[in-house]
C-alpha cells in the first residue's frame, strides 16, 4: 500500500458527489490521484489521459469527500462503556476522573487513539479534531493509521495526566506545539477544557500561545445549563459573552457544543467568525440540551459535526451523527424541512473543513485539493432503491457502508478492512489494558471469547 | 439450509443474554435447538448431551433473543427516499399518495416486503408487525425470507389500493383474515389507519371482526398535534379517549406512536392494558413530537419499539432505533439515567413480544420457546473494549454487527448474508420497479452502476 508522491491512482465508474452542497451526485468517469493530490476529477472516460497506476473500479459506489469529525477525545475509546446511564457527576467522579488520573499515560493515549482512528477510518472519517493529553502520542497514532487530524493538547486549571500542577500547563503546551511535527496530516492545536475549568487568564495565555504558533484554540462552550449558571455567577456574563470579553473568539477559535446560547451570543459567534462544532448524540445522551443549529446556520455560522469522545456517544460513526443532527433539528424546530440531508452533509464535510481552517485543501473533490475521499457501497438492501443518494447518505446509510477510504492519496481502508495497522493485534492490546482498568475500578469486563470473560 | 422439524443445531461458546432484563450476559456453554424450539439453553459444556446436528461456534459473539420491530409498513421500501425534507402534506399529497394509488399492487407489496424482510433479517429483527395492503403478498414475502410477522391488513374510510370503495374494506378484511395462512410464522391482524381516517363505526366493526378471528387490531394513535386537534373537533375527545369511548382499547389493541397524550390518557392506556409502539426516529424525522415513554413505562404500559415504514425513517435498523429511543428520552426528561440500555433492550425484545401477544413463545431464550435468536459479532473496533455488553448493544452497535440470525430454528442469515433469498436478483427487481415509479413521478433515480443512471 505504500505510495511514493508520484504514485497515481485512477478511480473509474460509479457516482461522484464532488461538492457536498450538490443535491445530486453525477455519473463518474475517471478521477486521477497523483501523489497526495487530486489531479483530475471526473473526466469523461474518453478524455482521460493514459495514466499509469492502480485502477480502482468504483462501480456500485458513490465517491464523495471524506467526512470530518470536528470534535472527539479519541483516546477515551479505552473507557468506552465503562459507565453509562449515570448522572454526569457520578459518571465523572466515580468512573471517568479516577480512571483517567490512574491510567491515562502515553501508552493509553497511543493505543486508544489508534483504536479510534481505525474505527473512524472504517466509517469514512478522513479528518478529525482531537483534544486530550499526551498529544504527541495521539499524533503518532494518527500517522500510523494514516488519517488527517488537528491534534489539540488539553489545558485545565487542575492537575492533568500530563501536567502535574495547574501552573505547569503552559510549559507542557509550549513543549507540545514546538515538538509536535506539523505536516500534511498533523496540525497541532490547543484545547482549553471549558470556561469553568480554565480561568480567563488561562484562556488569554492559551490564545496568545496558539497565535504565536498559528494554531487553533478549542474549548467546550455552553454545553450545559449548569455551566451557564456557573459562569454567570463567576463572571457576570454567559459563557460566549465571557469569552468575547476576554478576546478569545474569532476564526482561530472553535467553540464545541454551544447548546445554551442567548440571541446575542448567536450574533457574537457569527460576527466573530468563530467556528462551532455540534455534537448532537453526546448532547442527547448526557441530557445537555439541544443546540440551536438552525439559528446559527441562518446567521452564517460555520457549524461542523462532531461525535464527541467514544466514552460519551458511544461510537464514532459520523453517519449516525448526521442522521441524529437532522432528526433533532426537525424535532426541535417542529419542522420536517429543517436541516436537510444536503445541509447536514455540508456540515460533515465542508463546514468541518472550514472550522478546522482546511477548506482550501479538503472538504470537496476539486483538482488540486488533497486526495481525501471515501467510497460508499450503494449496493446494499437498506440503500435500495436509490431515488436520492444524498437522502440515503443522511437517512439510510451507516458507517459500515463505507467500502474504501483514501487519505492524502493513500488508501487506509480497502473493501471494509483497514490496511495500515494490524486490527487483531490492536484489539488484543486494548483488551489487555481494559482488563487492568476493570480490575482497578472493580467492574466486570467482557472479553469476546468465553476464555476471556 | 432446509431443516426438518427434528433437525438439531448446537450453539457453543461466546456469551449469552438469555433474558433482556439482565444487566449482564453470561458465558455461554451449549444451547441446543431442536426443530423450531430451544430444547436446552446454556448448559455447562460437560453436561451437554451428545446431540447430532450442526455445531455453530459462537466465539466472539453474543447470543441474544431476536429483535421485534413492532411497527412498520414493509412494502414501502420501494418508496424509500422518494421524497424527504418535506412538510407532511406535500410529502403525502405530491409523492406518497400518488405513488401508492398508481403503483401499489400485489407485485409491489410482494417485492417491497421481501426487500424489507431481508433488510430486517440482516440487522437482527426476527419478528415484525406490518400494516399495509394486499397483505397475503406480505405474508408470502415474509415466509420466503423466513421471518416471523404479524401481518395486518390496512383499513381506511377512503379508497385504498385493495379496496376500491370505502364500503368494501370489510369484505377485504374478512377475506384476508379467512384466507391468510396462520402458522408458526404468520399471524394475521387488522390495521385501522387512524382515528382521523377511520370513523368510530369502522373502528368498532374492525374490532368486532378482529375479535371473531382472535386477531390483534392496530392503529396509529395521537401521532401529531394536528390529529389531536382534529379528533377533539370531530368528537369532543382526545384520540385515546375517543378510542376508549368506542370500546377499542385493550390487550388486543396496539396503539402506534402515542406521542401526544394527556395524563389521563396515559392512565387509560395502562388500565386497559393496551400495547403501545414507540417509533422515535419517525417521530423526529417528521417532527411529530416526543412520546412520553418514561411516563408510560412507569405506569407499567408495555412499550415496544418500531421503525415505522422505510419511507419515513429511512431504514429498518432497530439498533439505531434503540439508541435514538434512549437518547431522546434522556434529552426530553433532562435525565441521563432515563431509558437505560437494559430497558431499551427489553422494549426491543420482551415488550415487543408482549405487545404482539407472543411473549409465551419469543422474546427470551428459555427452553421450550421458539428458537428466534441472533448472534452479535463483538469482535469489532467500535465494540472494543467490552466492559458492558448491554451498554454496547444500545449505545455502540449497529445492525451490521449481526452475524447470524435464526428464526423458528432455521438460520436466515449466516455470516452477514441472507440465506433464504437471492439478494442480487431481489435488488435488481426492486430497481426495475423503482425506475418505473421515478419516470411516472418525473423524478430522477440513481441506479448503482453508471450504466444504470
């Protein structure tokens, strides 16, 4: 599977959705990938130059831009299902925080991020934005699997797994931004946890540090009504207003969740060109509320889609997230026309790319763009018949309908199998680590073989 | 794959969830299926009698009761995606009703039901409740695929595809109940569309006819606020009250949707032991509202899960429906503990069986029960690690994780492939019919090959 930069791949046949805004795909002729770029997109077959390279028959498939999962905590796959159906405080204090403080280390992040990257690749995600700790390991894992990612080092005003004292976050973040490789696949960034776990001083210092390295700054913002009340109590302003007052908003800031917003805050997000990430399934599962997605889109806010971490979703299937986003918007707005299939696909591709400041390279299939694309196998009973492929992508498809995935010109999934890592070895290592965590937390774990139980 | 009634199948290894109410599966030893019954369930390996028959290794899998999809209109798969993101009146009047009146005939129902039964089998549904027209054909399709179903003949006070005049519904229903084979797999029933499309006289006559044949009567009830207002205008009572006043409620009645209920109506459903079917994704997609599931469950109402028809969902994946039911309940109740994984699995198995009056035969894995069971392949990245398999079933799994499906002692799916019908031939026939409908409705259709477009 290794390809030199001059390696060519030729895709033929099938259907192609070059731009997510289109309501219908077109019949596909020939697309040529050269190195990590799209050289020619959807040429008529008789006009295609004779190109040397691997020819991939896309019959029965839709070729479309790879999906962008604009928010997750990938390493937390190791804690997936460790505790569910619990109120947030018990979930955090009895399970997640103890597990994290005792088990999150370099190997945890390396392994968990690899597992999540494999899961995302298999379900059509080509780019993701990650926020956690020991992020050099997250970058390594991402490169091993071959995905594209914005890798954001977590910052909190409390001790974290990789910053033993609150005062040490700045050194840790500086170290990360300086040492993490920046290449075509990896873009380093910073992630302030939230306005309630990061002081205004921390936010301002992180913003300055990010600017110095031309990096994005992320934060969870206005996720719960508890948070809004807390920030109002502490600072006399709602969360978005509070960040505005501290000069944090802007095109280089990504506000994740944005569930509880005043009308003025929606305007502020729009005017400041702040990127927003909507995580509907996490917001539903944790009973956080319904983000006002339609209000934001109508104000020209770029709203991307995210799965949130696999411990609070509990999977990384962006097709499912697209469907949930659309269904939730229709329900919340009492309008079956709200958040159409077409719009939700834009959120999962082009808007995601824009929020991550990558829309000059990814998010649509145009000659010159980076070659991040996926093939959806349309020849499935639940996608038959196919009056409207765009509708199917949102309302009928699943992550498991993804056949092939190309990132940066290289296939990382072929025929539904990941090609870059040994999946069996990976799962085996994850189970071994999970067994130790389960013993420590005094909970049962199920292996997948009777001898494992 | 044909089996005589004395044929034995022996399942070994893996994990087993014998009863959906259990919070944890057990290690699985040996389960023996004889004919269409579970003869022995989860014997310790050293106590298993020497049985002659096919041995199926279930290592890496969870064995659990088959899922019950308690509400669909299976034949409508032919119209899947024909029109989405539209207000209900345009969807119905411009697309669905014209398509139905011109194309719904015996071959449409036979083909569409076969396609849906295949889709349901592949995603772990072993029993479904169907309501549509030409239901003899639906029964034939179900038998061909090898699923179990309650097949309910549709009744409306307007002309339907198989009752040219409103007056002729009774003859049609009588004909169906008399002629449709009743066997272990097929249970005939009646389906009055709704209180707004069936008069009180029609409901009462249908109830009487159903009782005469010991058949269930279904209806859509209180799906939209429009319906509630309409019924109040017409009859001075809300929909459930209206049906109560006409003597329709009871254990032999199934009320589908029940989105808009007063407190008294919830009590009435409980006191009358009426079965309820919750279809969260359809209710969200059509912006109908949020059914008060927690209120009903707390009143001991049996609430089953349904996908609704594939034209308003747009798939038949009950795993997705389980997840959406739980997420929606958590959001609506502002409570992350609402509708736990365990409860939602009960809804999708045991409650479904109870609402369909089959819980003496299916819905749990007990010796003597009919052998309806599914094997979930747990050896997937998105199901790894497995601290809590029950949580995974609701929050992480997809229909495509189903490996094998047994209905009535016979495998209808093995290794993710349907064994009873030729899937390629089926899809080809469906596409041919869809192309004709698309031409007639003047809409585009996408085949799956470029030559098809």
